[in-house]
C-alpha cells in the first residue's frame, strides 16, 4: 500500500511540474504596450494666433512615428533549408619485397618457406552520405506598439497576441527595429523588413500536449541516457 502511495505521489508531482512549465501563453511584462508621456499644453505667452510648442499639424498621415503609436505587422515568414553531403574514399596499397641475397645466397628458406620474402596487399574504402531538410511557414497579422524611437528615426516595436481557444491557447510575440520609410501608408509593415526581429509562436493545452513526448520518453531520447 505504501509503494502505491509513493508512485501516486511521484506521478502527481510530475503532473504539477508539467502544468507549471506549460505557461506559454501567459502575458509577459516586456511585451506590454508602452504608454506615452502625457502631453501638457504650454501656457500662452503672447496674444498672437501662433503659439510655440503646440502640436498643430496641418498635413500628416496615420503612419506610426511616436512612442505608443500602433503599427500592424504582416507576418510572411518562410524558410526552406536543405543540406546534403556525400563522401567516397578508396585506398589500395600493394608491396612486394623479393627475398634478398645474403652472403652470396638467395632464396633463403626455413622449412621450405622464404624467410625474407614479403608480400603485402591492403585495401581500404569508405562510403558515407547524409542529408537534412527543414521547412517553416508563418502567415498572419499582429498589431504592436512603438516602444522607443531612436535618434536616427528607427523605431523599436514590441507586442504579443494571445488567443484562447476551446482546447488550448496560442500566443504570437514579435519585437524588432523598423525604419519609418518601410511603413506603408496603411500603417503596415512586412515582417521581412524588420531588423533584429524575434518572433515566437507557441501554444499550450490539450492539442499542444498531445503533440509532445512524455518526460520519460524525453529522458530516453536525451544525451543523459547512456545506451
């Protein structure tokens, strides 16, 4: 009875640990929207119509350019990598050393077998081949906010999208540097135009867990397993 209790305790501990590790879709503070500083209207100094410091724009567009502005990223990521290698080597060595003449005698034999006659034939060959291929694709849209604007005008964008579905949750996170010139008049930008981009797409729940190996199977497939 005590052995059964210990087994159930270990199983419950592993289940709890797995549940704690599956916090993929929890929102992260570093991806929260940046709130811009409040704009304070300066007090008028003169009675004229023009007042310096007022943010009055007669002609402007909707393109993001300030901290806190939103911008839509169009995900168009596709990678296709292939690698193959083949090696073929062959080496053949032949050595024939006749029986030398010693003290005027040749064909020195013992028991009818030559003593110094040497005949060597060696062959060595190797043939190996290997190949690897990987393909990934990610499409969709995610709207993020401008987290910082650098002196050269480039913008740091960050954001995440969390979707809670019936059988689990999915999350998309993205961050990187954007040039204002690459932002379209519709206030969108392709993910392939973002520098130093970091894109995360993950999920948890029943569907994601059914597609993962158990902890015991991962142990047998890890380098810790000596056999």
